[in-house]
């Protein structure tokens, strides 16, 4: 699988594929050098590779439903799967067997090439429909970039960057969160924004609801993620941004997780 046309100076790529879902789920997002988010297309040939692996894993007694891949520009690669939903007794997710059934090589490359999956060729891959959507308004695009930088700074526990993105007088939840990150670092979860689901421009401030996925870093967060799989695996985080001299700043954050 090759993810091409990445932004210059990209820092990380997050991809999630659920080959058996109807409609097909195949999402990838690149984080730019300034924390901005860019959607990235996943080739259908790569989806076909993962679909075949999913079928073989199920036949071998290790079924999985969703594969999650994270890759940093320093070539650090993380691959995990989420289990198929069971109708009987719930069980904890299994660790993916170390690709013993397939000879799949995953590697991070520079700029235009991120992840390889080689050595497999099958018939015609599943086709995902393409729907043209209107470009979001400039204010929404600006808010999305600010939120992307905020989340990236959270994931790296960069309190200095977070304070630069925060309002002059942020809400108590933001102040408390910055103090916690400064004292203990990021010990809860890594957050990956997926899409803006609501946007309200109120002039001096904007309110944004963002669908996110999280990678848990502790047991409590892992339990929340497992429970969320029954509803699609997304969490809804809400941001309030204030306009300070024509620049949007984060004033309040309400997280559905943690």
C-alpha cells in the first residue's frame, strides 16, 4: 500500500481500514509540520490486500474487523487490529499474530511514500464510491487547522505550543488540562481527528464538533475504546475558539473520552 501526495514536511500518517464494512471504511489522514490535517487516499489495491488478509485471519481463528496503522516521519510504525464484534461473551481484543499468515512488509518512506504492503496480487478490488462535496468556508478551514495543531501538541504533551494556541483567558477545563499535561505528560490517549461534524460561526467565537478516534494509553481509556466500537468507534469532541485580533484561539474543550 502506497499513500502518495503527502504534504511537504508531514509528521505522521494515521490510517484505518475495515475491508468487510458496508459501505467500505478506508480512511487516512496526514498531519503536516504545523499540525494541520490532510486527507490521504488509500489505493484500492492496498484495500484488496488487507481484505484477503482479513479472510485468511478469520479462517485461521484470529478474526479482526478493523486494521489501524500509524506511521511517523522518523519511520516509527505501529500496526494493530480491532477484533470482530462477538454476539456471545465479550472478550478483550487479541494482539494481531505477527503477520505469520501473510508475507506483508510495512515500511515508512519519505515524503511521497509512506507504507508498503508487497507480494500479493488478487482479483479486482472493492470499489469505493466517490462523492463530490463542497469546500468548507474559510473560517471552518482555519478552525480545523487550529484544532489540528492543538491535538498534535496534546499528543506530544507540548504545553508551550498549547499555551500559544489558547485564548488569553481560557476556560477552567483548558487550564486544568494544561497543568495536568505539564505535570504528568500525555498518559491518557493519543487523539486523531477524523472530520468536522458541526460548525457554528458566532462572530467573536466559533463552536466546532469533531469526530475523533483515540489510541488508548491506559486501561480506563482502553475500556472506553472497546465500548465505543459498538457505536462505530468514534468520539465527539467539542471546541470553542475565540477570535483574538483576527486569529482563532482555543478557549474551551469538551472531550467525550477521558
